[in-house]
């Protein structure tokens, strides 16, 4: 049973903007399946291979490869800005602070949401970028940074903030721990 998107929007007291509406069909990641282009249910709605939702790029195979590419491109341009700041004589501690506020914040934004979707190749790309930042002196740490350790720290911080807030919507679902 096919329900028209326009009829659904009208029933729910919403107005559909076909120019801003996109259709994405999620596909299997297996390579044995053939790529079949399915016809669009609405001819005036464009089919796309990836969408950006709240700053996270989601592709039709539910992998984070497109998002990792987007992040690395944005962070590389931010490194150029850091290099310009260094040439203008900004102190190293200030450079580290700016790095954490811009580049590291870009990487960790929504990290718990997409960290389970990145592939081994994505992890290698992110780790090599972080090592490069450490070599340039922007990232100060005793241990070489890895995206897995950063993701663990971000997820742990998120869990602790939910656990401490008695009014959080997820609080009833948490088990009591000894």
C-alpha cells in the first residue's frame, strides 16, 4: 500500500516543500547484489545517495565514509587557519586550545551517533589525521590519539551526564549499579 507523501503531510497538518525534500533508499553493503535504480514514488522529489541531517552525512549504505571525508576536508582547512595563527606568533598553548575548540570539536560532534558506522579504512584515515595533528604540535597528549579512544571518552562523558541528571528522559531506562 503506497501512501502519497503529500497526502500524509496534509493529514498531519504539514506543508511539503518538494524543492527541499529528498528521497534516499538504503541499500545493502554487500557487493554481490546488483545496483538497481528504483523508481521514485514522487516524480518531483529527487533521489539522492546521501543526505545531511544535523551536520552528519548519511549515505545510502549506512556507512560513515562520506561523513569522515566531509570532516577531514573541513578539518584540513581549519589546520590552515591554525598555521596562519602560528605564523602570526600565537603561543603554543593557545594553538592547542584553538585546535580543541575547532578541529577536535568538529571530529567529536555527534561521534556517538556515527562511530559505529565507520569502517576500518575510515578509522585509519581518522587516526592518521590525528597523528599528523600531534606531529604538528596542535594535539598535546602523552599517548598517540586514536579515534576509538576519543569515541570512548565522548560516549563515557555522555553516559555520565545522563546518569547524573535525574530529570533526563533516558534516566528511567538506566539500571541501578552497585
